[in-house]
């Protein structure tokens, strides 16, 4: 994990976990001659309290002869610009600060203060959101040049060590709030497990994750061996999964191969879950030509040889243009082609043929959520993000389209709905719809599907806001 002569870049916030990490590294400095550079990120959120944390960290580092690099960021502003939650933006800003200091200081390791309670929360979050074996393995003690020396300790043990050594730390009051998913697990779920199921629940979850990681490493070796036989990676970036050879693999290897292909084709692993693996695998039972739209502008297509996984052009789905007679937000008829368009989630997509800009943001539902908070606007909608399957696409109607019209799941043919709503016949074929791979979610300018309504059980909210380019903001 850490060896003699290492130069360790350590994330020090001033909280109990990071203060304990600093003292562990100071002890290793005595024994192994390592060099330490601390990194502190002021998120610009907590005002006076954040300034006090920064001063505490600087003084602590100065007292022990440790260089401390401080970053000042406006995380709330960054979150808005990047269309991220404040929690996610904060994580990314900290990571970027660590990586920048690592390069500038020519570090050899980045040390982070995650502990067993953090790992247990990660496991529960991954289980709830849908994860493969890798996600169930939790946080790794060593991941490339990132090390986590405290993963063998619980939060209680860390704080106990600091109390025993009369060492103060800073308390971030936002950790006591339940506005973030992780905090809700920390305050509402973990205590129930420890108090009503088993006092050693956190430690047992960490032991299970360690075993899962060992199993996962073995399965990855088998998966890599199978990939060299079953999968062809083409110069174009496409991946061909050959059905004849793929079908001979054990099911667990098939699923891992599918996930590995999705990650490689997308270039990222985040937000690729079991539902996407299942969607890809289901194509092997379909006839040639069938396809599935998947996250990160991926499209899986059934061919005679197997399944091809490819990136589609950013902003447009594969398919032939369809004719339209009227552009949304304009008067009169306009001739031209309206191509199905893949939405960036999160992000901003311009549909130039329709003079529209569609902004998609992922929001964390607050603890005091009420249905009264849901925007009642014609061109701003909230949807349950975790219900949505694959990419979101703006398109026109297709044969067999229907819309879920109530909470019981009853649906109505789109054709019947448009007739009942007295939508002129000449506009029906050109009316823009937002759909996932399974169903229509929103008829722009009209109603959205009841299948994706935000409820008390919703975890993540997808906000879609449609604006007109020429007016900048559509008035609702």
C-alpha cells in the first residue's frame, strides 16, 4: 500500500477521519521516511465554518511540518454548470484537486480517509441502485495509486483513537443533515442494522465485501480469457459479441463480459447497472436487426453473428429521418426532416430542427420532499430517473405507441389520446415525444406518462426543461 520513500498526497478536510489519516501517515514518516503533502479543499458552501476548518487544517499541518495545499472552489456554482448534484460536484472537485497536486508535487500515492462505515454505506447504495459483483465489492483498499489506510477501522474506532490522544477535529454540520442519500443511509439505515440486527453489522459487511472482491478478481481473470475468444474489438470502436462462442460460457461469465463490453464501449463504468446488462443480453434471443438504446449514446444491435455494440452520433439516434409538417414553438408549417435525437443526461441538447434546447439535470430528492415541490409547468417536468431505461430520445410517434395514464399502470394508445385531446391530424405525425427504449415518457406541450411520476419512494429526480432558442426561455 505505502512503501519506503513514497511521496503521499493526502486529502485532509479537518474531520475526524482525515485527521486520523494524517497521524497514521506521520507515524509512517517516522518509520519509513515517506514524504507527505496535504490537500485541503474549501467548497465555498459553509462560510465561516469552512474558513475555520481551513485554518484548523493549516495549523495542524504546520505544527507537524507537513506542507498543505489549499484549494478554494465554489462547488454550488460548479454543480449548476456541470448539471450535477452538489454532492457529486464536490467529489469531483476534490478528486481534481488531488490529481493536480499529485502531478505538481510528483507524488507516488494519493491517500484518502475512507473507513469501514463509508464502505458499508457504499455497499447499501450499490445494492439499492443495482450493481454487479464489482459494485458489491465496495471500496478497494488499493486502486492504482490511490490508497485507503483506514479501511480496516470503523468510524467509532477512529474517533476513539483521537479522543484517547486528546486530538481535536472539525465537525461538518452538513454530515448531520439527511439531504444526501449517503447521509440518510448513515443516519437512518446503518443504526437500525447495528441496534436491531447485529452490533457488528458494519464489520461483517466489510468482511463480506473483501470475500466478494477476491471472487471478483478470479472471475475477472476468467472473463478476460473468455473475452479473447468471444469478443472482437474493431478499429471503428465497435464490439462484436459472437453468439456461438458467447453462448458456451457460464452465465456468470456472460454477464461479466456484457458489463465489460458496455464499460469499454462507453469509456466509463459509472451508472452502468444490471438493467443495462439485461437489455444487452436480451438481444441474443431476438431476431437480426433488433436493437437497444443504452446509456452514454450506446446502441446494441442484433446481427447474424451476435450482438454489435457501438456509439451513436452524439445528439442523434440511428434511423432514417421522418418528415414533419410543423415545428414546435413556431407558427405555420415548415418543411424538413426531424431526426430522432438522443438527449444528454445530464447535459444540454440542442434540437436545431425544432429550435429547441433541452436541459436534463439529475437532482437528489430532499428529505422534506413534498409533491407540492414538483413544477406544474408545461415545459418543465420531473421524472423518477431510476425508472427510465436506456437513453432518452426525442422522436415522433411510432406504430404501437401508448401512454401510461394513471398510477395503476393502465395505458392508452397514443393515437386515441391525441384524438381525445383534439390534436389536429396534420400535427400528430410531427409532434415531438420524449421516450426511453420501452415507452413514451412525455408528449411535449401535453402530458407526461404516469409511469415515471416522482413519488415518496423516488431516490433520484430527472428534471427536463425545454426552452426555445430564439426566446432563450419558454414562458410557462
